[in-house]
C-alpha cells in the first residue's frame, strides 16, 4: 500500500512539473503583459494596463486583426465546403488512384511552410494574387483542407453506412440523404475541422509572410513587423488577448452547439 501511494505521489509530482513546464511561457507572457516599462523585461518593474491600451490604439494591430478575421472566416468556410465532398469520396468510394489523392491531401502537412510559402509566391505573383484577400485565402486553404478531410473522414468511418442505404431504399434523394443522415453523422468532424481551420488560418505566419503585402497584412505578420523594430509589453498583451480569444471561441462553440457532447456521441 505504501509503495502504491509512493508511486501515485511520484506521478503526481512529475505531472505537476510537466504542466508547469508547458504553461510557464504562457504564465510569463501573462505577467509581462501588465508591465509598465517601455521594453520587455522579466520580472516586470511595475504593473498596469498601459500595454493593453497601446494594443487597442495601434492601427497596425487593429487592421491586422480585421484582415486575419476575414481571411480565417473565409478560409474555414471554403475548407469545409471543399473538405466534406473530398472526405465523402475518399471514404465512401473505391476508385483507381484513391491512395494517391489521399496522399495529395496530406502532403501540405508534410512540407515545411517556408517551402509552401515560396512555391505559392512563385505561383500567385504572376497572376497577380499576392497582397490580396483571394491570395491569402487560397494559400491558407492548402494547409487547412487536410485537417477538415481528416476530421470528417474520421466521423464517416465511425458512422453506419447502412442508414444511408436504408434512406435511399425508402426513396430519399441523394441530397435529402446527405441532409438528414450523413450531415448529422459528420457534425463532430465538421465542427472540429472548421474550428481548426479558422484557428490555423488566423495564426498562420510563414505562408502569410510570403503572399501578403502592404494592403493586406494579417495580424501575425503585423506583429512580426512590429517586433522587428520594437520590443515592448504591448506584444505580450496582444498575445494574451489572442489566447483568450481562442478560449472564448472554443467555449462558445461548445456551449452553443454542444460540441463536446457531439464528439463523445460520435
């Protein structure tokens, strides 16, 4: 009994140390976001809300947030629209070249983003689509659609295809079968894939750095340009606000749409 209790205590200590190690950067940034000094330093020399006021007063941050929000929302929507048919085809159909197409959907996850960014710059610049919303959205689709395909495919694999067959046997059209049977079955993968696509697009830095310009500057690129010449606590304050935004989005989706219950039932 003593040995078992000792083992539990050791594991509790190890897990606590591990969690503290993982959360330490976030905690340091949180503390630093209230610093009143004119440059980043730890520990802070004072505490206040001046850094947060600087974030909201910064025109580049506000414009970057708007560009990233529009781009991420459009990217998530298009990723879902294109990813669902692709997942249905890869899961429900058997055809020649299926493995190659599936590998093609996963290839953007294996290639470094700096390589993808350079390739997209060479493709989009002559059109020209760089420094435009269309170019940013197309660039972000390459790294977000694979996640939607994977999450929706996982939901389709766990769903019973006999329900779709029964609906067609009873005279339901393909569209009605998808709306009444397939869509509820893939809702967990659909919601999680859309959320992942939105957050990945909003946070994408490397690819955005290649295809953005002077008129459409996403927030990560704006932050990178800011810290190139300055280093003050407003960057830490912005980081805290972005973390809070991500948490709020996930909580609202879970509360409003029952994402956690849906994922468990799926």
